């Protein structure tokens, strides 16, 4: 692989991370600040692929050939991820609970941890992948390695589905809440990112086939419509929507967004305003994720009431993105101030401090 191709891949991948982070803040503006839930919203479409895309990118960036070939390298990797994913999460959850007078114990024992579940769950994803990768090394056959890693991912996905089933003995328990087991459902997208990075050229050859991408787009909107129609139904239909239709929507959405960013990668380089902006956000996703909960306004329900009464998805999108960009901008300012101190940058954002 040439150096120029590698550079392009990094640039548009960083831009995708920035784009995904904007979608996260946008969603939280609508649900937490506006408390808006209109009949139709662009947020409903974004939700179908937003978190799958985030975990896909995490898996994509995680994989590197030969990275886990030695025990020392594995231990260093796990240590680094613990410093980046867990320590900042613990600190920010504690600060948030203190400032907003929330119960720290209840936050830790809740599946979503007051919103700070992503970094916590992602750390477990790294552990799952490392363990399955090490186990797969018992064989030299590539297909068997894929089967072991993929099979492990499927088992974890089934575990997440079972954890919310009425027959699950630990449903609603502190074990399920603390380990956020229901959210292990996204691990399959993490593995998808690993697979795409591993088989990057083959995946690219598939994307350039017009029939493939066209089929993905059509199927995405058909299933999205079907999912909206099934949203108010319960029983088996609800389970079918959550366990089959939503994951398929996630995979399709990831493929479509990846293909768009790759096809228009020249628009997302450092030579363009949009490219520079999205890449900068993409390189600070952890900072923004940890900080933005403190900056979300809690008293904008009047806007949510307006959009509920006068459902206008375009206006809601524009207003929501305005607030999202404003919050992201403040997060970046605060992040830059904090990062002037190496001690704070390491503790709060897991920054690696170079010696000497």
C-alpha cells in the first residue's frame, strides 16, 4: 500500500470521526436539551447508524497487523486503553455526580452511566477482541481464526440480547447495570471495523461496484421506513425490530457513510475548511464526549414543544446543529485550556506525555 493512500485513509477517517461526534452531540441536544420527540426527525435516521459507526471506527483504528503478536505488546495495549478509557471516565462521572447532585453509586450501577457508558463499554470491547485474537492464534488457518473471532462476537451479541429478556436471571441487576451488558450489542460493529481494515482492498473493490452501494442505499431506506412503522408495536414484532432490523440498518448505514467519505475524500482533506474542521473534531472526540454533558443546556424544552407542535425536520436539523456546533466549539476551547497542563491532559484525556 502506498504512502499517499494511507494518508488519504487517515484524513477521511478522522473526518468521519468528527462527523459522528457531531451527530452524538446533535442527538443529545434534541433529547436532553430540547426534550423533543416529534413524529419524524432526522435524528431517527442518524440514530440507526451513529453508534454503530463510532464503534466501527474504533475497530478500524484498533487493528494493525502484528500488533498483538507478543504478550508485552498486548499488555501495553490494554494498559494504554485503561488509561485512556477508564481513568478519565471515572473522573468525569465523579465530577458530574458532584456538580449536578446525582448519586454516584446509581450512575455506576446504571447501564448508561449518566451518558458515560461509551468509553467504559469500549474498553471491554478492546478486551474481548484481544482475548479472542489470542485464542485464535491456536490455529494457523485463516478461516478458522475468522470463525473464532466472529463466533465470539456473535456470542457476545446474543448475550446482550438475552440480558434484556424477561427470562434473563440477571436482568435489571447491578451486574448487568455495572458492566452495561445490554450495550455489548455494538461489539459486532467493532469487529466489522476490524474486518474492513484487515481486508481493506477487498472492501474497496466491493464499494466501487455500483450495484452494491445502490442496493445498500435502497435497502437502508426501505428498512428505515419499516422500522418506523414497527416502532409502536410490541411483542415479537418489537423483538424482531431490535434484534434483526436495527443491526442491519447499522451495517448499511456504516457502509453508506464510509463510501461517501471515501468517494469525496478530497473534500475532507486539510486543504478544505470542512475537512480541517471535521478532522480537528475527530482528533478530539474523547475530549468532546467527556466535556459536552456539562455544557448541554437543560432548559430548552420550549423548543422541543415547538417542534412537537409544528413538526419541521429541516428547521429542527438546522437549529439542533447550531447548538451542537456551539457546544462542540466550547468543548474544544476548554480542551485546549486543559491540555496546556500535561498532568491534567494525562489524567482527564489519557494524553501520552513524551519523556525528555
